[in-house]
């Protein structure tokens, strides 16, 4: 069962990545959205370099969260047009593989856009990020995983409701409060004049990811019921 | 129906007794003065709200596993009642905080967690209103309710990092803490009418939801006939 789940997940992940690489719709729109937030934010605060160190982490994570709540919309909506979700369900032995592939793809997309936007943030706000790049990568990964796990589950829910485009952020953003708080805290430590890693925060993010992965594993199959 | 009316009358009496105890039996606080008396409403509301959300969670899990509409009715009733108590808690909190702390609101762990909790259950009810088909609505909202409830300890834990301004647990809060015995007794007594009110509201709301469910079945039968 374990091996079957893994190979099924990998095949489905390949399908998700291929779909995205052919159109590049998600990545392009998400990158532009984050860029837009960064530029508009500077008009509201007119931040100096030291301001940016204080607010930068929060700005980054808010932008990532809002971008994610848009990026996660088509995740299950896409499968509805030709009812491909039923086909997927018939194809795999464990429906958890579908969720696992989708959340892995979402984590990768989110992480890719975050890494693309990080140098832009560094330049626009005069905050050096390269000395702590490795640590930032770790936080971005754990944070994006948390966003994707919860986001994939909720996008499966919201795809079946009316006003789904508006609904997903309303469901997702309060649920992600812990990720926002922890990621912002750790990132703020890394952007400090004397950067430091808040391991407590890193551990907290890992716990969040694990808790929601377990919940998804336990209740995921019900999310995909016809 | 008669039984419920009698029970409602009992709840009203209990509430009146609690109000009397809060205003006339509990002594005035040495430092905070009269304003502290709002805790006799605020604390029971907070606890009852949390308990309602726990009932909602139980209903959600039971629905997912058993698929009996009754659990869905319990879930939505508990969520609405919990939201009402949490709203009361969020309103009475600032009224107390302004004279005592000098500010209406602070982003401390318990306040912020309660605010996020409130938002999560508003989202739960919003989700329900946006799905037409009853079984789908029951299943999806139950799943969201489960995720939301799991999130609560994480929300609280994450916000704990900020220095917290809320009074530390006074009852069973370790050495040095403690409430005047009369105040403590009144506080516990005030919780009883809130719990009784919770049961009354949940019962009525459940009955309403059950009627809606029955009506829906009839309506669908008519449409297919």
C-alpha cells in the first residue's frame, strides 16, 4: 500500500507539474500579484531600510498568503470542467494520493514564486537576504507546506460551493493564522541586523504541518466523495 | 412544548439569580472597583462559547463517520450558539479592559485567539449558506469544522509568543493567585445559568434545523413527483 501510494502520488505530481508548465498560468499570476503587493505596500508606508527590517517579514508573508489563496483556487476547480476528478479517483487505489500530489505541487509552485520574489524584495526594500538564504529557504518551505496542506483541503471544499472564488480566502486565511504568526516571527529574526534563527518557530511550523497532514490523511478521502 | 416553556422560565430565573449574586453578593474588588463585576458575565460566556464549539466538533466528527443528519443539526446549532456566546465575550471584554487596562483591545494571546476563533466559525456558517444540497453541505461543513477546531490550539500556541496582557489564570493559576472565596463561588454560580441557556438555545435551534430538514425532504419529494 505504501509503495502504491508513493508511485501513484509521483505520477499524479508529474501530471500537475506538466499541466502547469504547459500554461504557466499559476506561476505568472502569483508572481505578478506578489510584486504588486510589494510595490503598493511601499506607497502606504514609505519604509526606510530599518522599517523594512521590522515590517518586511510581515509584508512578505501576507503577500504570500494572499497570493496562495488565489493560487489555490483552480486546484480542484480545474478538475470540474471535464469531471476529471472522477477519472482520477478511479485510477488510484488510495484517494489520498490525489491530495498528496496536489499539495506537493502547490508547495512547489508557492516555494518557486517565493524564491523568485525574494531578490526583488531585497532590492526594493534594501534588506540583505543572501547571507541567510539557507535558513530563509527552510522557513519558506515549512510555511509553504503548511499553507498548501490546509489550502489544498479547503480548495476541495470551496470548489463545491457557490461564490467559490470569494469563499476560499475567507475559509483559508483565519485557519492559517498560526502559519502567518510563526513564519513572520522566524523570518523577522532572519532579516534582523544580527540575524538569528528562532528554532522554536521552525519547530512550531513543523508541528503545524504534521498536524494538518495527519488530519488530511484521516479525513482526506471524505473530501473527494462524489 | 410545555416542558420547554417551563425550562425557559427556569433559565430566566437562574439568570436573574446570577445577576443578583453578581451585583449584590460578590464583594467589590479592592483595586478595580465595581467594573470588575463584568467578569461574572464575561468569563462564563467565554467558557460556554468554547464548550459549544467543542459540541460542534463532536457533531462534525460524528456526522462524517455516521452520516446521520441529526449530527449535522447538532453541529450547526452548536456553532451558532457558540458564536453568540463568543460575541458576548468579545463585547464585554473591551468594556472591562478600557477602565482597567486603559485600552479597548490588545493583541494578546487570549483575545486574539478568541477573535480568530470567532472568524473561523463565521466562515463555517458562511460555507453552510453557500452549499445548496443538504448532504453535501453537511459533509463539507463538518470537514471544515474539524479542521477549524484542530486549528484552535495552534492559533493559541502561536500567539502565546507575544507578551500576553490578559490576566493570568486566577483560579488554579499556581501560588500567589486566587480569588476571594465569595467571588469564586459567585463566578461558579454564574456559569450555571449560562450553561442552562446554552442548552435551551441549542435545543430550540436543533428543533428548527430538524424542521427545516423535514421540510426539505417533503419539498424534494414534491419536485420529483
